[in-house]
C-alpha cells in the first residue's frame, strides 16, 4: 500500500460566485479539486494508453475477425 502524498499549500483563483456558493454548501474545495484532478488525470492516462496501444488492439481485432477465437468450437451457448 502506498503512502499518501504530503499536502502542499497553493494559491488559486476562483470565481467569487462559485466560492460563495461552495462555502454556503460546506463544500471542501481542496477535496473537490483533488477528486476532479484525479479524475481528469486518470482519463488523460487512459486516452494516452489507448493511443499508444491502438495499433496492437487493431491487429488483435483483425486477427480475431479473420481467424476467430481459439475457443469458438468449444462454446456451449
């Protein structure tokens, strides 16, 4: 299990109306930003992985389309 990264203070600018609404609803801005950044970074990592592996996935899909799966004759359904 990895140890969580140390928190680091930073300065941000945010629209005053959004800040006012968030404070009124007791929204934890730090947690919200961390969650949003994690989600955005995961999606970017996923997209990068897909792009890096697109040729291999296309080749595998072509192979299956042409030759089928090894288990095709074993299916019971």
